[in-house]
């Protein structure tokens, strides 16, 4: 017999307490067995964004504290119904990722990389919702994603659902300050200190709305500056390429076909190019052969449109094979490089199977296998 009225509310409360207890057991076991979950997601997302040529400010990740999860699981709507009757299924931000970009034109690029790399459960443009309502305020794009089997870096988390927020640095600054004032300094936000008995302070609301409008305008100006900025180009084939000149040289050689990386990534590009003697504009032009690029795009089946870093790294792998792996990911390197070594070996095998990279001789292949088994 199903309880009714007040008895039903007590029955539902007891049932939910049991559900919450099971969720707590799951959470604490997950935390115990995955102590590096935040670092794992941070590294995986950063690598995806870099490979996709996304120019971003930073990536932040966190595992939500149990006290916060428990409080969220107990929330009820205006009708008294639980918002998350099955917390493990209904709460999606146990793992949270935040990506901040310098300007809003990078947000669609980041979103595409994420959509191509994970299963998408939900995608919400908070900024668009605010504009549709005719106001100013919170600007961010929220994604609910699930890790699938194709993501090599997160194999321990297949099936896990997590939340990603993508916003500009200005949107992030506004959101953080607004949250701090409204929820951490509630006396200021509600006007409780001036005798309004905790009611929202209209003056604070008006000031936040004004600030949000100014931030939206500033973001638009940054977008225009990014679009108008022209990097000096050079046509001298003998000019030496460096981390400082690479952005302009690549803009000249391949235009906007492949997204640009973060500014600090050009140092990595300079290093891997120099290892193979690609130190001039002419040598780089030869490496960036259109036919070779098309072969790569066809054979590698990238999950998303690759950025400049990924294309150049893979072109070097195609051209120099095992020598590129040994030079940029030595077998006696630390863990981050051993991971790169495994990934590069898999890629080289794909290229060799497609006959776009030189096949190893039987003797050298046998020696390489023996060396890898000794690691």
C-alpha cells in the first residue's frame, strides 16, 4: 500500500535517505580508488584542447566535496519534490571542468573539440538564454559529457558523466565576483544589514546587470581586436624559425586552415622541428606539403579538426618515423613522455599500415620490439 499525505512525505524522506547513503558509499569508494581523478581529467582536457588548436587561458578541474554533493542531493523544488531523487544518476557535476578562453570566438572551437571527443548528454548556452530573455548576466556554455571507450587517456573513467563550463576570462571574473557577493557575503547582497530582512537588494542587482553589460561589450571588442590583428609575414625562405616567428610563418604557409595553439606551445613546436633540422621557412614549407597533409587527414581519422601542433607533430612522425619518437619521447623518459611514446608508436603503426610512412626493416623492427620489452 502506497503511503499518502504527511505519511507519504516521511516515507519518501526515509527512502531518499537510503538512496543518499548508497550514493555516499559510491562517492567515498570512487574517491579512494581514483585519488588522481582531477589531475587525470585536467591532463586529458588540456591535451585535447592543445591538439585541437584552441587558444585558452586555463583549465580547472575538481572533484566535488561530499558535503556539497549531499546538500545538492537534498534540494527540493517549489512543490517540495526532490530535484535529484536518484543523486548518482541525476547529479552530473561530481566531476567539474572549467575552461576559460581569452575571447569568445575560441568558445565554439573548444566546444567542437569536446563534442567530438565525448558523448554529449546536454549542451546549454547560458549566455544565449540570457540574451533571449532580454537581459545581461551569467555568460557560460555548459556541457554534460560522458567518457566513452575511444578516449585513451580516460580509460579508467569510461561511462562517467561530468560537467564542463566554457567561458571567457571576463565572464569568469563576473561570475566569480557575483557568486562571492550573493552567496558568501549575503548581508551585502540581500540588504540584511540595512533592515530589509534578507530581501534581495535592488541596487546590487542593478549594479551587477550594468557590469554584465560592460563585460559583454568588452568581450565583443576583444573579438574584433583578435579578428583585425595581422601578424607580420615574411617571404624569405632562409629566415630562421623560432617560437616567436612561428605564428606569423604558419599564418603565411597554411593560413587559418588549422587552429592556432596557445602561445607557449610554439616553444614545443620549435623544439621538435629543430631536432630534425627544420629550422628555416623553406624547410617548414617543404614539411607542410599539401599532399602529405591530405594523406594524414584521411588516414589518421582525427576525432576533431586538428590544430597546428597536432598536424606538424604527425607530419614529422610520418617523415622521420621511429627517429621522431626516439628524439621527442626517449624510452628512458619520465611518465608523461612514456605516455607520448606509446601514443606515437600507435600512430606510426597506423601510418605504416596505410603505407604513408616508411616501413621498418624486419631487423630494426625486431630490435625495437626487444628494446620496448625491456622498458
